[in-house]
C-alpha cells in the first residue's frame, strides 16, 4: 500500500508541475491572440494564424531534441550510467546549436517567401512577415528553453521547470500589453514579447545548472551519430505532433480561405489557439510521465509502468470532461473575448466550429499518452506510426474528404474523426504488446 502511495505521489508531483507549466507556456500564443485581436482586429488575427505554423515547427524541433535527449538521459541515469547520460546531454546541445543557426538564417533570408507559401495576401502580408522574421531570429532561445525545461525536469526538479515556464509566460502577457497598447508597436510588439519570454525562462533554469543537485554536465566529446540517432528516434513522436499541427493549420487555412475567406481564418485562429490549451494539458501530462516511464523501464519495474499508465488515462478522462464542458457551455463568451470588432459572421463560425472541433479532446489525450508510453519503453516504431497517422497520413486526406462532403462542418470534424481512428489503432498495439510479453514470459517459465 505504501509503495502504491509512493508511486501515486511521484506521479502527481511530476504531472502537476508538467501540466501547469505547459498551460503557462501555451499562454505565449493565447496572450498574443487576445491582445492582437484587441489591438489589430480581424486582420491581425488572420496574420497571427498564418504565422503560427512557423512557431509550431520551431517548438516541434525543440521538443524533438528535448524529449528525445531527456528520455535517453533518464534511461542512462536509471542505469547509474552517468558518463553516457552526460554524453547525451552534450550531443543534444550540439544539435540545438546547429539547428538554431539554421533557423536564424531562414528568418533573415526567406521570411517573405514563407509568408507567400502560407497564403498571406496583401492585406496581412506585412504583419505576417514581421511576426515570422522576428520569431525565427529568437529561435535559439525557444530551442534552448525547450531542452533545458525537459532536462531539468528529468533531473528531479519539476518545480523549477514549472516556475520557469510560468514566469516566462507571465512576462509575455505583461509585455504583450505594454508593447501593443502603450507603446503602439502592433504585431512587432506581440512577437517581441513572445521572443523574450523564453530568455526569462532560461535565466531561471540556469539556477539548476549551478546547483549541487544538478546531474547533467557538458563534457568533452565529439558528436556521436548513434546518440544523435537515438535522440531523434525517441523525440520523433513529439516532433511529429507539433510539426503536423503546423502543417494541418496551413492546409486548413487554405481550405477555410476557399470556403469562408479571411473571416473564416480569423475564426479558426481562435479555435486553433484555444486548442493549444488542450494540447498543453496533455503535453504537460506527457512530459510529466515520460521520466517515470523511462525510470521504471530502466529498472525493469513493469508493474509500476502499468500503474502510471492507468493514472495517466484517468487524468485524460477527467481533463477531457472538464475541457469540453467548458467549451460547450461558454463558447459564446470565449469567442467574444477575441472578437473586438463584434463581427457576427466570425462569432457564428467560431462558436459552431469549437463545439465540433473539441470533440477530439478525449481521443487526442489518449493518443499522446500511448505515444510517450511506447517511446519510453523503446517501442519507438509504434509511437512513430501513431504520430504519423494522426499528424499527417490520416488527417490531411480526411480534411479534404470531409470538407468536400460537408463544407466547413467537415473541416471542424476532421480532427475528431482522425484522432478516434488512431485511438483504436493504439489500443490494438497495446494489447498486441501485452499478449506478446505474456507469451514470452510463459515460454521462459516452461523452459
């Protein structure tokens, strides 16, 4: 009973701080959406929504490195292999530095081409270009912040990770208001507030790096391809989840532009940004349970792994009920917060869309848990299949098919239909693994 209580306490400690921290992190874009809607109206919302896929891509790369590196780091730490744990951390920093430089070059040279590709017309082109260029110039801060948050959490300090994320988000909200309204800096103010926020977070996380309890160090080692490959493999599902979100946004933006014009994209901006809160809850849960899965897996404590999995599913169910109930009951009020021009067409599209789009909440949460579960027990191929199915392979054709059949209604439903199908596949994968392990154990006992 004491052991069960200890596991539950550890689970609550990691997931509480993980979820709260990620909700705080999602305030980056929510604050931008709110203040941009108030200061720049429908065109500002449209520009912001067209630029968000670039943020998703940068953040996706950050999670690829952070979760991949931190997961492998946790396995080595669980095996008391401190040398390889430090090598993994150092190689993660190597890749982060290289990719940061690449993003900065893209921001300087190709931001305008990105705007055209994302569908910005002449009314929103300048605002979209400003947001994308500055965002990419701050990409080193975003990537380093993602990496440090995960390593500090996996190094036994989830409280500091949460505090750093919340402080960065609070800074973002305050600076959004100051730069957009008193300083009248418009979209530039919004993106500068967002860009400086991870720097504030990194400054706080640096306290862990100078503390006595720190378990990771930068060591003298050359880049090792096998370690880098493992980082990519273990972080790939989280990367796909983020990057596919951006790709799907690009496609849905284009479909909605053809069906409802810029007003429809502005309505989708509200829905997409609110969905970041839903995603943040489950991403926080994912990042909270990942070190526990990796730790128990490294110690062959399969019973504890199943316990954590059960707790995670209970959390997903309760969170889904709370999220969808809030959306369904208060959708009118929520949309009105972002509808500063009282555009009735946008209000109607967004309210209707929210009630359909967020049906996916339960299935999305289950799929995120299954992906990190398979990743942490080194069944990375299964995690990759699920991530690709829900992120790209199913949802894109589903968006075109359902929008052709049912117009804008089909657009809002494509996310829920895709996540539901993937949940069924994930459950099949889980029981296949369970059956295989049971057969293997029976064969060992009979020998």
